[in-house]
């Protein structure tokens, strides 16, 4: 099975900041990677798929990049509504595991 | 677009059937998945059912042999039969629709609201 690690696990930032979250797979996953945002008590929302493609309706301050086994989610100019937990998920092979999450707080 | 039901308090060793009714699209045209989240923990993929009448099924090792994913096309509804429940199965269970492009799985783009399963005596 492919394992995913995310870092940092916790991130403190301010409105207007630029932050980067990294997701590392135990083997190359050929950009079969998605990023999700989850707010407390809510279902996750798809932000980015295929490592770098923005899901429809997601603000352009979110971006994704990476290849092979390492991927990043960048949020430019943090807004108050961006403070949430972020998860990566690999979709190259089953099981389609999620990373452990990064909690982004003010 | 995905309306879930079926979660409740159940004793260890018990069974439940979770339901996920789709609207606005035909769920059998898409791969569908279940994801769970234990209290205070992260997301955990549970199971997936690929599209089509004979869609392949996949399970996390932790639920293999105890959980069964299925669909009723006439009701446009996805199910998760959960048997031999353990305390560690306590979680919010989400169903979700897969997004595909060029035959490539892109992620889960439509999610249900979640249904809570609590396993306790």
C-alpha cells in the first residue's frame, strides 16, 4: 500500500500570509493526487485534482504542484475562511489513502 | 445531491446498513466511495465501487470481510452494509462521488452530509 505523510501537521498563520503544505507519498504516484479542505462539522470539499488542477469554483489563491512522490498545496493571501484542515489523497492505486491532515489556524 | 441515512448507536458485534441516495445524477455512472472519520481524527478511505452494473469493489484492510459496498440502480442509492462492528468503527461515515477524467480518477467531488455510527455497549 502507498502511505502518505503531510507536513506540517499544524500551521499557524495570519490573514494575508502565503502558506505551503507538503504531501509526500511512499512511492511515485504520477500526479494521481487530490487536495481537500474540511471545516469543523462539515464534509470535505475537493480543492485540487490531478495534483495541480483547480476544481471548479475554488478561488485562484489555491494552487497545487509537484510530481513523482512529492506534492504541495499553496494558499496565497490567506482569507479568514481558509482556516481549516487540509488533506491530500492518492488515487493511483487502491487503497486510496488520505494523508493525516494539516490543521491551519490563525 | 447525496443524502445519507442509517447511522445510529449499535452494540459491538452488531450490524447496520448505511444508505446514500443520489439526486441530479445517475450514481451507477460513477465510481462511488465511502470515507469515515473517527472522532477528532482524520479522513480514512473505507471502500469504493466502480461504475457499471458489475463494478469492481475495493475495501480497506480494516473492514475487509466485514463491510460490503453495493448499489441499487433502481433507487439510485449506494449502500454500505457494516457487520461485526467494533468500537474502532465509531465514526462519521461519508459517501462520495468520484470525479474522473481521461480514465483517470481525479478525486471525490460530491459528498454526502455524513451519518454517525457509534459502536458501544
